[in-house]
C-alpha cells in the first residue's frame, strides 16, 4: 500500500513587522496624545495590521510618556537616544534585519527619513517586501529608487504631520 501525502498549503497570512518613527510622522518631537494617536491610526489604516503582526515604536522619552497609554494598537516601545536622530538610531538598533527577514513577509517602515534607507536595502536584498509610510512630501527619494512601495499620508495641508490631527 502506498500512501501519498499532499503538500501543505502555502500560508495565506502575511506577517507584518511595523517599525514606527513617531517623531518623523508627527513632524515634531512633542505632541499631544490625541495627535500621536491620530497619526498612528492613519498608519494602521494605511497598512492593515492583523493578529500576529509586530509593531515597534520609537520616540523620545517625553513623547513616549505622553502617548504610551493612548496607543491605538499594541507596540513595543523604544526610547530614543538623546540628540539629533536619537529615535532613528534607537529604532534601527532595535531592528535586526536577519531576524526580521526570517519571521516576517513584509516590513513597514513608518518614516520617510533617509536614516532608514540602509535597513530597507538590507531587507529588500533578503527578499522581504518593504513598504514606506510617511508624511506627504517628506519621503526620501531613495525608497522609490530601491523599489519600496511608498504610501504617503495626507496631502500636506493639515499641519506638520500632513494629516488632520485630533487635539
């Protein structure tokens, strides 16, 4: 008797790793909890988070203290370092491209900052789909050059974030 096994169906769920530079999305280092929550909801709605996805959010300590309890979805919080690009450095340091590539099908970088271009390049080279979500007219041209999908938030007419923010 011969038993033939059917191959397992390919998984249909795409797991997403979401890396968020909140200061970049807001266009400033300080904001109200409502303003930050509005930007985060816009990101969530733009990328469609699901069960099994992982979100990592970096910002300065003051901003994280302001928004930490009012997040519209669960996030691992990373406190930004002091100085210029502090949240950027902390977020890049919290992301191991090899670990991410082995566990996630898609990475969304919620920042248009050029600081994340190297991370995006490493992930694309590892075969991971990379999506950039950022403020309208504040997304570095290099992300298009390396083939990332780019989703601009808003039209730039509603303040520094480019989207209408709640108070």
